[in-house]
C-alpha cells in the first residue's frame, strides 16, 4: 500500500489513533478499539479526544536512535551540524548535500504530518455535529485549525508543491491521488486557519501545552515573515503584518525571557514564560527519546545505554560566536566536558561541542527517562521576528532595538545602537542564528532569506553557492527537500523537486 493511501486510511480509522498528547489534563483515554468514525463523534469527550489525536504526530519526527532522527533533517541542512553516528545514513546524505528521495527523514515528516492533517480535517468536519457547548466547540476547532496550519506550514517550506487536502478521506474517496497545490494556495489556507484559530477564544497561555492565543499569533507572525521573503516574495506589506502580529504578542505582556539558559532545558519550566508552544513529553509515560542523540558516541557519561553521538555543533560555528557571548560558554548552549557515569568526580573530554540546550540533566545522570518538552516557539523568536520585520518596514526604531537587545542582554553582549537599516537587518539575522540554533528554525531562515551565515567571515553569503565550513557547496536543489520516492511512484499527479 502506498504512502498516500496509508495516510488517508488513517483518517478512516482515526479512533485508533487517539493517543496521549503528553499533557497532564489529557493523559487518560478510554479504549477506542470498538469505535468507528460513524459512531465515534457523539459525545463531548469524543471531540476532545479527536483533537488530542492531532497533536500526536508532532512527536513522531523527534523519535531518535541509532538510525538518527527526522528532526535532524533541517539541522544537517544548515551546514552547522556534525555527527559521529556512522549508521545514520540519512544524516550523512543531507549533511554532505547528497540527499535523495529515499531519505527516511523526509518520509517521516511527510507521512506523520499528513496524518496530523487528516485527523485535523476529520475533527473540523465532525465536531460541529456533536451536541455540546458552542463556545467549547469553537475553541476545539481553533486548536484543530492551528495544528493543521502548523503541519502545512512545515510541509510547504520543506517540500514546495504539495497536495492540499482539506476534507476527510477514506479508501473510497475519489481524490486519493491529489495533484500538488501551489505554495501560494497552501499559504492562503495556512493564514485562513490561523485567523480562525485566532478568533476561537483560546487563552493567551496554556500550561498544559495545548494551542493558545500566544502560539497562534506567534505562528501567524512567522508565516507572514516567511511570506514576505522567498519563495512568495510578498515584501513590505507582509513584513508589516509580521511586525504587527509579533508586536501583539510582545504587548500582551504574557510572556518573558527566562533569566538563565538553564531554564530552557528545565522540565519544571515547560509551557511557561518563554516557552510559548512546545511538543509535549512526559517521563514514564511518553519520555522524549532525543537525549541519546545529543550526547557523544560511547563516552560513558550518561545513564542512557545508547550514547549515539547523533548530532552536535561544528566547532567552526561555536567558535564564530563573540568570545563574550554567554551562549557559547561551557554548559550554556553547548558543552565539551561532562562527568563519567560511574564516577562523577572524573571529567570526560567529549571531543566536540554537544548540544546542552536540549540536555535533560536528571534523565542523563539518573533516570534515563526524560521529562523534557521540545521547544517549537520561544518568546526569543518572537522578539527577533519583530525586530527583523519592523526594521524592514520602518528602519531602526527604539522598539526594534529593545527586542533584539533583550536577547543580547541575556547573552551578556552590549546593546546594538546607531545602526543603519542594512546593518540592523544583518545583526538581527546573526542573532537568530546564534539564539535559535538547533531548534529546527535556522534552515527555514536560510531558505526564506536565501542567505547563509559564513562562520569564517561572519558575514552572510547567498544561499545558493554557499560553502559549508567542511566543504560541500549548496546548489539550487537544496532550496527544498525531495518528495519521498513512494509518493512520486504511487501518485503520478506529483512532480519531483528539481535536482532529485
């Protein structure tokens, strides 16, 4: 059965996918094995469960092991990441710019995100038929529209011309092999979905991890910022929209930067303050599995039996930080030393710059069962989006400086001041590279800007023609990832991206 057929079959048996979302208030599900679509959507609790199912597919790309992890796809695409995990061939194909349409990382994103979209489509159609409070229906549909927008936003940026499916489908549907939509049409749906979510009455924050008004407006700001750049190039009007939407989040006073970088990977700080939207995990129930991927290969520092060395930063990137930048200092964003798991008084040199911002100290040193969430939207990102977008519209302003300088102050760097529009633009870009690295953001910035940070010159090169510090040169084909082989093979209405 081909990948597209599989994903639409999921919509017909969605009750079988009503799993946990990892949040404390929706961890308990009744056995759904006897449910069908026809008899499932009859009670208010069915509505909540169907929404929970949409969150499930956020987690799948983060599953990590000796084969790597799909979340690494956009990180290796930046040229800022290295690996010691020789058997994770998907990582090497991307890192060395030899990627193919058989890459399992792309398949993972494609299949899981379309399953999420399918479950969203089903909820959007069926929940209004349930006899329940109208305001609650509106909020639930807001979550569904937000999540569908998130999935489509990532898919269109990764793969370009993709199928646009907005209705539930089954094996009997006449559109099992849809043609690809244009990116412009996909973005129209994304914006419509987020506007619907914005009007749904969601709270500004949700400490359980569900979609919130803050998450909706922040994602909409990012969508507008992307639309202003490549490939749509909608320009000033959309920079203005992005700035205004990010400003709404800032002016709400609902969020704030953490005082220390340690809070970024403190499970006690999940879904609060700087963490606007996260992918939910729960120790002993649904622990995050990327911990074994971000520690060095077999250095015996961890309680995890698998130390894979799956991904870490290139030395050239870390050394490109300002020497005074706190983020590049030991055990801030990166770490080069740790203690031996049998003798915590013995220090081990790790031989590289490993990713500390995602490091669960308790899991690594005692439980081997992580309680850490994965960050999707941080307030730091919103501040930098505002600084970039407002500068494009109005040039340097006090508020733009305040936004970018907030992240710099935490990094113990001097405030930016007195810059031209062009100078501030690149200063904000650089802040994004340094602040948001290894959070599945940088590659998307590279593509929308058509720029890449040169860690040697500390300037920005054109994306096409940019040379990674370890040798490979980016070509036009790296503006997108390839559509999975099976999708092309089984759906003749799809056309493979250029160069694959």
